[in-house]
């Protein structure tokens, strides 16, 4: 991983563990092909490797384990119900027999004692069944929580804790449907200026620290109804439903200023590192267009910000002006 300059993230470790363990031929062939053709293991390539070869196995293992546990719980519940039904039939039979004995003139004291004994046994059995049902209910709660955590992991970027591309795509589809009724929808995309030089000078560990800081600031600045996500590499994105271009650009400026004021300290040495700056592109959804067109326009605004000197916000309006000037 050091030789290929691969960041030591949990997902990357999983990829290369399976590669060297030799238990995943498709993964080994894919990596060998990349190495033979001198292809860089950038963030996008690493993410695709994990999504294609590792994530399906993880999700399949979780699904299989959950299915087995559910089967056990349902089997136990069926057994409890069968027992309860049988107990009810037994109790009804005893009560019926006592009633018949009462009509036949049997000593009432003996009948009362027999009924008391049967009711005591019934209460004991009911308590035992209730305890069993309570235990299985707790097991179902554990399974439900496990599934929720698994679903959350499948929708979350492991490095930044933001939504990943899968969650982003789902959110954009829903936001687009709402925007089709006339509500504004805007997106902003930000990228760290000179991030490669930062990584080269201070290492990928510090670069990851910077990305987590960016994610934290983005998460704190967006509104509750917005979605901050990791788009790829060092690019982050935020989707803002019910926000026009001016509102989104204003938020982008606040994010840029907040990041410029952050102090970054190298954890291993306590060294205070140079401040960072970001370039941000902003675009607003146009009725009837594909989401891909919105993202592409936002991406072009981002790179216009970079080519115009970095550390600034550019909107799609500047794209139009740049095109007219050209």
C-alpha cells in the first residue's frame, strides 16, 4: 500500500488484506491488471474496488447472519405459541372435568383444591411463556438495530462520516421530483486547493485529517433539510432543497470563510500546519434537466473557481459570463 501510495483507510486495508490472502481471484486479477498498466490507485479507483469486490461480501454476510437469526427467533416463537395453545386446551379439559364432577356430587372442597392446583400450574406456565416471548422480543430488537446499522454503513462514507454516493444519488432523485413542482434546488461542490501538494508534504494521514475537518464544517453549516456528502476524492458536495442560487452561494461563502479560519494541528507532533483554502462551485436545477447536467454545471463552476485563482466561490452565472467573454 505504501508503494502504491494508498491511504491507510479501513476500506483500503480490507481490499489489500483480501488481495494478499489470495481468497478473491477477481479482486487479485483486477489489481494485478491495474499495476501492470501503471494505473494510479486514486480515491475513485480504491472506492470502486471496495464497492465491486468487498462490499457485496460484507453485505451478503450480514444478510445471511440476519436471516439465520430471524429463522431461529421465528422457530422459537412458533414453539411458544404451540405450547400456549396446548396449555389452553389442557386447562379447558381440566375445567370441563371438574364441572362434570361437580354435577356428579363430588366433594366441593376437593374440586376447589383441584382447580386451585390447575390454576397455579397454568400461572407458572404462562410466566415461563411470557419470559420466553420477552427474550425473543429483545433478540428481534437486536436484529433490527443490526440491520439499521448495516444500512447506515452502506450509505455512509467511512472516512468523513458524510453520506456516500449511493445516499447522494437517492437524495438527488427525491429532490429532483420535488423541484419538478417548481421548488428551487441548488448544489454546491467544494474542493481543497493544492490538496496533492498538501498530501505530498505532510502525508496522507494529515490529508485525511483535513478531509474530516472539511466534512465537519460542511455538516455544521448546512441546514437540517440539506444533504452533505462526499462526492469523490477530496471533493465534497451539498444538496440544498428549497434554496435558490443566491442562497446556496451565500452558504458557500460562509463555508469557505469558516474553513479558512480553522487551525490544523498535526496530531503526531503538535505542529500547526498551514491554513487551507477551498474552491466552491454553485449551480441551480433547471426544470426538466437531468441531475447529471446539474452536477456537471456545478463541477464546471468549481473548476472555474480554481482556474480563476482558487479560494473563491463561483456560480453558474460566472460560467455564462466566461462563455460570453470567450
